């Protein structure tokens, strides 16, 4: 059995391509992983659509963290193996407006 070059020190490290929005969590996880495993992780961050576009254009990656529907498309394109897909997390969005802001937008009249 041959060793995978990504994990045998023959490459610079594991290439992680991720959405910018999860950067703080990823940095913490990467530092912990590197410390425990001894493997180097090369991180690249950008906006979700830009990550997807760069992958579509052939940019190399070992791990990608982007929106689920973008992962679906990468699976269809055979750029991601479906069996390796793992949910990372969900972000709930909320919008809060002060009364003065809603009035100026014509909301609540």
C-alpha cells in the first residue's frame, strides 16, 4: 500500500479552501489539528461564490467548506466525492432594525 503524498510529508500540506465567513472557527480548528497531527494545513479563504468559481476553474484543494448547494454541484462535477461530505454547521441569520430605521424604510406603516 502506498502512502498518500498529502500526508507523508511529500507535499507542502493539506490544502483547505473555505468560505471567509467561517474563518475564525477554521483557524482555531486548523491550529488544533496541526498541533495534534503534525500535518500542515494551507488555508485559503474567500467568499463562497469565489471559492466555487476558483474550484470550477481548476484550483487545487484537498478540503473545501462552502454552501451545501455548491458542494452538491461539485459532487455532480466529480470534483468532490459524495462519501466524503460532512456537515460543518448552520448559521441562522437575523435582522434587527430600530424603530427609527424601519420608519425611514417605510416598513411598519
